């Protein structure tokens, strides 16, 4: 009887340990290789992490990715660290490294990376290099090159080159575009049309306009709204 009780107790303990390990494994695993056709037809599962190499024939979906990720559509629920290359890359958290997307790179969190795509969107704060037709970030530090437009909502720092540069708050650095439009600028605007609510620095263009200016404007027509002489040809200045 005692032997039976002991065996039953041992079996119960063993089964409990085994069930706990299985439960932990069911939560997620860390795999050095991810392979699949289109999620959920893949290994490892969508909730798991890939720390190494992930290859997807059509679409890959996992939690965290670290290493090299190659898939036409690459989706990560967590962070991505390393290199991603495909048509469309979507990261729900943060990114460190390099993203190359023929169509778009979308980052819901923050980014310290190089982004190359037709469109780059970082909903959080970005730092590094953005190269595309259209670049958007909450705030940006580094170099933005957009064939069509660069748009930053919060305070940004660095250099911008595009057809249109838009900074909704503060921008410190150099802006080169056909149209530069920023709320507050400390630095240099070079373009056909340079617009700023408050400008500290230098504007060179066909038409330069600032509501408040501490610096110099050089262009065909220059306007400083709060200046004693608001509109002047060739040059205008306020200090």
C-alpha cells in the first residue's frame, strides 16, 4: 500500500513538472531558424522568437527577431535587431539595424536604424538614415532623403533633402528642398520657397518668409513679418 501511494505521489509530481515545462514551451520558444510559407504555416509559431535567420516564402510573423530576416512580408510583434529585407516590413515595437523594403518599412515604436524603402514610417522617435520617396517620423535625428517629402512632427535634428520638407515643431540643422516649411528652425534653409514661423539662421531661396527672424534672408523676395521693413528684395535681416 505504501509503495502504491509513493508511486502515485511520484507520478503526480512528475506529471506536474512535465506539464509546467510544456506550458512554458507552449508560451514561446527561441529558435535560431525560422522557416515558412505564410503565417501560420511556419516554424516556429507566430508567438515565438527567432534569433538567427528567418526566411519566409510569402509572409513571416513572429514575436522578436534578431539576426537576418528575409521575407516578402515580414511582421514582428516585438523588437527587431539586425537586417530585414523584403517588400513590406512591419514592426510593432522598436528597431535597431537595417530595414530594406521595396514598398514600405513601418515601425510602431522607436528606431535607431537605416531605413530604405518607397515609404518609411516611424510612429515613435527615429535616429539614423532614412532614404525613400516619403519619410515620416514623430521625431528624427540624422539624415533624411526623400524624393518627394520628409515630414517630422516633433523636435528633429540633422539634415533633410527632399522635394518638400515639413517639420511641425522644432528643427535644428540643414533643410534642402523645393519647399521647406517648418514651425521653428535653428539652422539653414535652402530652397525655392522657405517658410518658418520662427527662424534663427539663414534662408536662401526665391521666396523666403518668416514671422519672426533672427538672421538673414537672401532671395528674390524676402519677408519678415515682425521686421520694421517686412518685405525686401535681394536680402532682408533681423537681429
